[in-house]
């Protein structure tokens, strides 16, 4: 999916119009922003059947390294009605957000073993957090519930063979690269020493760009063996929900599927706590991440308070909390923060 070169004042400030969103699905380039484009994209994806190239029978069960374990998760992809501004207020500026704000998202839902039921009562964006340590194998039992098209789970940061890539590749697709509606597949991903960090996972099926924009993404966090976990861990995805994707009248720049302070996640910590924030880019845009009143060291050891990142990149902020108060966090791209990409950090 890509944006056109034409930019208007209206599109620059994050409002509807002015930018085409293009997807290539099944060999067809579709302008999702055109009338009926969203429906044509879904219809094109629904027409794609599982390719003939299949994985070998009896995929190996990967074993953890000494001291590691097999960490199992059950995850389901499903549609969900999603409110972008459920409280209808922008608490930062003290105003009503107004207008329609509900659309049909695609979400990853955490499930109980055997897909017996949902782990939580309500859908979430992002999907369930997958956690592991070096030496572990992440075992993700994945089911496509009712998306009406092939979807997958594709990970970053971990080690896998082609069977567990979770990527649609036309006639070269392996089993895990196309999970049809009603089908399931078990991915196995190794957590090696170079997997330490925070990484995204997302759909990589035939319609992966549009479905990732709709909400099919989540986080993987891999830590060194036996490392003490922070007292507080927050995972935030910076992403855009635009009219071509939502069919709403306006554009929203979001953290975790919500827009404007009071709707976006309110983060809470106490003085003296070890705090970690993992912030991911999950759209076509350049973002930054800023917390008022706080600084931390980047990977090179230099202090920062507004690092930049792009699509499917992650920046990590980690510090010992020492500054009580109500603080803003936000993207410092002004046209993003002013249409929703901001929230509260409360140190109490």
C-alpha cells in the first residue's frame, strides 16, 4: 500500500482525502481509497485459494535449548467492531471528538488452550503479547476464525524456517503462509541470543497491508535467560486509521487503536519503579516518541527524549522512575499528535 505524490493542505493535516491507498492483491492493483475499493480488495483476497506448494508432512517439533522451554500460545484472527474514541473526548484539549468513530477491525485474540474460549472478554489492538527468554521456542497455535480470506502470523526478530515464516508468496507459499478461514496452523519460532529485544508480528497473507492497517499486529518480547523483568512494561503501536481503511469521515492517528488522550492507553507507574516502554511503528509514516519530563539512554548509550522510528521499527525507553506527576506522551510529528497520537503517563 502506498500514498500518491499529490498532497493537499487537507491531507497534510491528517484529514480525509488527497492520498490514494494502493494494494496489490492476486496480481491486481486496487485503489482502496476509491469508491468500493475496500470491498474490491477484500473480494480479491477472498478469491485467492491456498497455493499448491505445501509444507512437507510431519513438520518437526522444535526443541528448546538447554534450560529453555516451549512457550505455547493460542491466537485467533477475527473481525471486531472497534471504537477509536470510546470516551468521545480529547482530555488534553478538553473537547469532544465528535463524529463517527466505529469501524470493523481485524484483530488477533488470545485464546484458551484448544481454542476453547477467549482469554479476555473484549478484543484488543494490538493482539496478545508473546513473551519468551533466550533458549525458548515460541509455539503459536493460530486459527483464522471468520475473516473470509487467508491470513497469517509473521514474526520479526526470532529464528524460523520457511515452514513457519507466515508469509504468502504466491505459488511458493508454504502451509503457514496461507491459513484459510476455519483453518489453523501451529508456528514454531526459536528465541536465539540475537532475538533479545521487542519485535512486531503481523499478518502477511495475500491482503497483508490492508489487514495490518485494520489491526492485525502485536508484539514479541524476548529477554536474556533469567533477566529480571521491569516493574512496568508498556507496549505501544503508533499507527494511522485512515478513511480508506475505516470508511469513516476523518483520519485518526492512534496508539493501540485509540486516538486522543483519555482514549489512548493511560500509563501508570510509581517512583522507584523500573519502567520499560516499547514503541512500534505500524503504518506508512515516520514517527517519534516523546514523554514529557523524562529522558533515557538509547542503544548507543546517549541520552534521548524523542527518538524517531519508521514502519515496523521499535524504539525502547527504559528508566527508573523519579519524577512524579501527570505527563503527556505523544508523537512529535505535529500533524500526528494533533489528530490523536497522544496520551497520559501518570506517576503517582
